[in-house]
C-alpha cells in the first residue's frame, strides 16, 4: 500500500501557525475545522488504497526550517517542510 504524510496540529500549534503564517487568511479558523478537512482527505486517500501517516508539526521548528531554507511560511513552505520531515523520519536538524 502506498502512503503519504499529513501534517497534524494540536489546538495550540494551530493557533501558533495562524499567527505566523504568511497565508493565514487562507487557513481555516480552528483546529477542529482543519481536522474535519484533513479527515475527509484521509478518507479519500484510503478509498484509493493510500495510507496516511499523521505528522505532528512543531511550529517553531517549521519556522526555523523555512527561514533557513528560504521558504515563506505558506502552503508551499509547509508542504516542503512536511515532505522533508517525513523523508528524514522526523530528524531534521
């Protein structure tokens, strides 16, 4: 079975992300709304035979990585960070 990573946030980290994200206006307001959207995506992936691994995101680490690697803290930067985090099995320096 193929698998993909799905960023996952706590209520605190979601609030922190909304405070620092360059595209905060595009983000849903609450972590509950995020979870509902993410769970729908997980079900869609499962229907296609793709497993989803939830990857807990540390916002401070995300911000440091994006700044170091020259990414904005937006959807593209979060996607790149998540991909690198998953590929490194959570061991990004």
